[in-house]
């Protein structure tokens, strides 16, 4: 299981639309609005790292109004 976080920057005026679209992504288990450099942080759960990346690219990054993302994934020591 891979757990990661996606920081999302929205184009002004798209925040509500993006939030609503993010709630439709079943792999996102938490979404929190933010108030500084990024507008949202989403916690994503996937079977493995490859599936995590596909979720980010195909289901999150493709949402209209998203202008920047940053992904943070767990690592093993």
C-alpha cells in the first residue's frame, strides 16, 4: 500500500469546482483546504507507487483549473 499527499494550487475562481471534482476520486481519502501557497492537500491511498502516480496524473492533474501540484510520498528506511 502506498500513501501519499498531493498539494494542489488552483486557478483563482476554480476552488469550489476543483474541490467537488476531488471528492469524486475514490482513492482520495482526505481533502483539506489550505490558505497559503497551495489551495488543497489531498491524501491518496493506492495499491503501489505506480498506481499512485497514475491516479495523480490521470485523475487529479487533469482536473480543469489546477495550475500546479506537488506530490509527497512515503518512503521506507
